[in-house]
């Protein structure tokens, strides 16, 4: 009865070498063993298989039996699979292959798919999984290490991270074309604060930015807000005349100049593939970002 667990690579390598050269002596020289050691490996393999694998043919040349031919085919397949696996490990270790989880806040959804497509063309053996969500969702995923890299407008204080600016991310106020504030060379804070502002949900980076801006220019004055869940819905609401939204260079302090940041955890090194993706995005210097 065959003993599968007793078969090892050294035995299969010996069989493959003898099948190639037809000589135990030549096979031994090729795989850097002594002839007795090769003979022992072949004997152990025959015992494990439960059949003779070689016989001496014409002119004393070692030839495979039918059982030996089957084991030789298996040995070659195993060898090819092992070589392929070793190459894959090398590619993974060198950062030329692997899986990278990238998170982008929802305001980045206009450029993120194109960025991932560009990464795929440049680094085809690295798969990039893209997660898009609001700031809180991306930070939660980053903290729980569901994503390795994140792109957002303002790096958080926690968890500890290393961030780098990768391009501009300006914000301005938008209003419908027939709004009375449109076209003014300057707008007073009092006029602005009587308006209704349409904002993203709590936890959104854009909402945080809008709140900070209005609190600063209004010195704490109260203003009305309407919450909507997506940028497209906000644009449609502004067009319908429901209010203003932060996205007029007519107001002091606007546009608000921000930047997009690429960040990763500070307490662990990035895997090679993720580091390769980080470096590639960094080298693009924001060329993938939409231009105003």
C-alpha cells in the first residue's frame, strides 16, 4: 500500500535526475549527492509507492517502469509548481505583486477609480482593492487595519499615522446662478449667515471644514443647515435653491486651500506591495487629480 507521507522532494528529485540521464552516477553528480545516497532515495521512494520505479534496460541504462513514468510525471508537475510558487514569493517579497487595500473618502470618488486604473496599468501584478466612504468610515477602516493606505483631506491625530500631501484640494461656496449673492465683489459675514447651508452627514470631512469656516467668520453665530447624504444630492439641492454649500472666490478667506493626503500607519512597516503603491502615488504629485 502506498505511503504518501513517506514521499519527499529529495526522492522525487533523484527519480527525475535518473530518468533524465539514465545513470545513477550521472544523476548523483547533477544533484550533488553520492551515488549511494541517490540509490537510497530511490529505494525509499519505491517502498513508499509500493512498486519498482526503475529497471536496467539495454546497455545497462536505467529506465522507468510504467509506475516510474507516472511518478516521474508527478515529480515534474510538482517541480514546476514549486518553481512557480518560488517566483511568486519573490515577486511578493520585492513588492512587484500582492494585494493592497486603499481607502478614499467619498469626495475622492471622482478621481479614485481612474487612479486605481492607472495603478493597474503601471503595476499589473498588484491588485488594489478600493474602499470609498465618508471620513468616519474610512478612519474606522484604517484604525481596524482593513485598509493599508488612505487618501483624505485632513490626517487624523489618531491612530498614529505618517501622511504626505499628494495634491491640492480647494473648497469654495456654490450657489444657484440667480442667487442674490452671486457676482458680488465681497460678501459680509452677516449676509452669509442668514443663508441655509446644505451639508454632508456628521463625520464628513467637508462638513467639518464648513462648520469650522462658518464658526470662524460668524464668530459663533447660529446658522441653519440641512443634511444630505451625497455630494450629487447637495449639488441638485443648491440648483433647486434650497441653500448654499461648500465646494465663490468672492468671500474673504475663500477658496479654502486644502490638500489631499496619503497616509499609512506609523507603528508598522507597509508590506512591499503597499509600499510600492504608496511610492507610485507619491511620485504622481497629484497629476491624477481633477483640474478646476
